[in-house]
C-alpha cells in the first residue's frame, strides 16, 4: 500500500478517519477555549496549562487499570459512546461559575475514557490495513490531526475573540456529537481483536510483558518523554503571546502536518530508521530560541517559524511506532498502541504542568527554553539504544519471544 487513494478504498477507513478528525477538531476548540477561560479567571500559567493538557494525567490510571479493554471491546460501540461523553463534558465546562476543581475533575474523567479509546482506535486501524500499511495510514490520521488543529485553533480563536470562550465550548460539544454520529453510521460492527475478559489483572499482565523487552522499553521512552517535554513548550504559548497564541498553535500544527506527510508518503521505508534520531533532535533545538532575553525576543513571524520547524520533528513518532509494532505480538498490539498513546498523553500533561510550574519562576520564554533543553538531553541519552535498534531490524522470531507467545487469557 503506497498511495492515499488505496487507503480510502479500504472498507471502514473513511468513516474512522472522518470521525477521528471531527473529534480532534472538537478537542482542539475545547482546549483553547478552556485554557483561555482558566487563564482569564485565575491569571495562572500553571492552571491554564493543566486545563489544556490535564486530561492526560488520568491516562496513567487508564493505562495501568483498563488498557486490556483495547483488545476486548467492540470498537464501534466504544468509539460511538466516547465522543458523546466528551460532548457532555464540554457542556458541563461551559456552565458559568464552575469552580476550577470541578473543571479539573471533568478533564480527568474524559482523559480516563480517552486512554482506552486511543488503543482501541489504533488497534482497529491496524486490523483494517494490509501489512505494511500502518505508517501510511497513521500518517494520514496525523495529518488530519494537524489540519484539524490548524482549523480548530483558528476557529476557536475567532470564536473566543468575537463570541466567548463558553460559546466555543458549546461548538465543541456539537462537534463531539457529530463524531459519534459518523462512527455509528459509518463503521461496521466488528468483534474484539482479542479473547477473554478485560480486567485490571490482565492489563497488568500484558503491560509487564510489553515492558519486559529492553527494545520496547527504549521505544516507549523515546515516544513518551522528549515529546511530552516539548508539549510543555507549547503549553506556554498563551502566556508567551496572549494576543497571538493561536498563530503559534497553528504554526506548530502545520509543522506536524508537513513532517507526517513527508514520513508517510515520500520517505522510503529503508530510510526511516536512520531519520529517527535527527528528527528527535530537531523537535527540541528551535524551541531554545524562545529563551532569548527580552531585548532579543523573537518577533511573532520568527517565533511561528521556529515552532513550525521544530514540530516537524514529531514525525519521528510514526517511525518509532513502526518499530514498536514490529517488535510486538499481534494479539496484544492494540494494548501496546494504547499504552503508547496513553503514555504519550500522560507525558504531555506532565510536560505542560512542569512548564507551567517553571513559568511561575521564569518568564514564559525562559521556561520554554528549559523544557526544550531537557527534551534535547533525554533524546541524546536515548540515542545509543535507538541506533542499536536501527541496526538490528526485527524478525518474526524477535517479535514473538517465548514470553510473548502465551495466549492472552
């Protein structure tokens, strides 16, 4: 599978793609509106960052307690119910006078649901596509994420400017409902990927299997930590440029779009392992420029260009996921991808919160520089292990060790 046309001919791909894009747009509008609302009411960079990315904290609970459900629930039922719950949460967040603690409870609750739906969605995509099609397919979803974030931040910024943040939350609730409708009408009802009953015990057992392999541990760390620290930089766009944060968010989303399009469609498979390290370093370096002193502060066009160039480095995640899938048994790949997704989102919340805490003591630009430097150091520390992985391509025997070959119960 080498072209986008082939992808959209796969049964079920188009409705899954459409519903996911609408849901991402809804979440983007909701996040910008909520971050603005909290910052206006509290003046706290920390609370603003947590309101935008805090849902990811509860994904730790989902990853450790519920993730076996990703291979043991019917995909259409879950992917229909989840956006309805998200829409209800957006309506609740739009209630005037809602305390900050109640806002955070809603955010954490929706994050718990997201932890399961992420693994289920990507496991379903993997089942839909023929062998070798995952990177191309996932790149299209990543591109859709970039495009819908661009549109969502732009529309969300306009809604906030000309209507209100609460009005933007109402729009996001309507978009969540539309996503649920597309899923219910467009997807076929498929059986679960795995057998047996989802449980906390089963989640722990499979997670231990996944993390027992040194190669997978290195891949998970590379997928989780550097990206999460850079999301901390993005979480400070609002305090860094209160009147133009939307421009920086759009530039970052456009960078992700460009990188994912290049990796999925134009870069030969043989080149991909060699590009992992350069892309991971590129993700951090341009954000160091935001730490320049106030007298040399980046003009908005240069700041947007730096964010765009840096965020092309997020495309390394596609290549790391390809390596992870190749080293994971087929019967637990949904949970493996769910663990990756939940860990990524959790580290995004950690990064956003750390950045907000640093920004309590440093100017926003200085805090962004600290987060970028930390990401760069982690990427450099992980480089030797990833270089060794690139030199030892997985084989069927390597992906299915004796420990991995036990049937899931």
